[in-house]
C-alpha cells in the first residue's frame, strides 16, 4: 500500500486544456515536493511546499499543500505538449529523512 | 559540474551474482540516497547517508549494502542478486537531508536479474 496515493494514474488531454492531479495520504508530512520525470531520466524537482495551505505558482503550474499537510494538488493551466511526463509527489515525515514517493501520474498532452 | 553520475547505465545479472552500482556527485552535498523505481510503485528509498561515514536504512533495505567513505561517492552493493531486484535504481544528493533541500537525481541504472 502506497503511503502517498496519486490520482489519476494516467491522464491524456489535448493541448490547451486544464488539468489537476492529486496526491493524498492519511499521514501528515512536514514537507512535500513535486517532481517531473522524463523517460530514461531521473526526476527533476518542480516545487517544495512546507506550510499547510501554502500555494505556489510556477508559470502555468499551481501547487497547493492541504491545510492538514496530508494532501497536495498540482493544477496545470493551458497544458502544452512539453508538459508531457510522469509527475511524482514526495513527502517527508517527521523531518527525519523518511521520504516517500507516490506512484505518479503519467500525463500525455496531445498537440 | 557533472552533477550526479551513475554507472553502469544498464546491467544484466544472473541470480546469485553480486555487483556494485556506482554513484558520485561533485556538488559537495552531504546527503545522498538510493532509490529503486518499479512500475506502479513509485520510488522507494533503499538507503541514505547524511555524511561521510554515516548511513541508515530506508523503506526497502534488504538485500542491499552501502558505505560512504567520502563525501563524493555512495556505492550500492547487491550481495546476491535476486529477480525481485530487477528495477531502475536512482541515486540522489542534496545539500542537507529532508525535502526542504532540493534533491538532484542521477540518470539511473536499469538492472535486470535473470
């Protein structure tokens, strides 16, 4: 059983559409990160959120950390083919290097 | 800076063989870690190190050994390979432990155990 559940597992949309992917848990995390991973490469960090209720924006990407620090969402506005990839969330529990990853959402944006 | 480098990129082992996956970073990061990535499972932490001479177990440490004799290098040893260890292995480093510090990942080693 994954400590962090990501949904949906797969998402295929047309260029220009908006989308939201979710990262949920029953555990509380001291911080949470979102990564994007391309095929054959390691994950690349997009954002870190540490405060409950925190919202961060990175161009067309909006990240939110839940008030209780148990969940997070990633919203992409006007998706582009370059957004295609595997989106992973990762959470740290108890500030003790106990880091757990979700299984990821595989996003495909069609031109 | 080369960042985080991993060798080899691909490896095929027979059951029972041993091998070492190499990881090096040139960013003077104190924290290094090893993950394995399996379909539908995400990345799972195997071992990590918060500095030279200090290592600790992650979520799935069984069947793997690590050591950290220098800041730069963090090799992962498979003592007796099993088919269940077929996976993609990623090494990562960061300035300090925890997720507040950005983790940089290597390109991965794809291991197949037959």
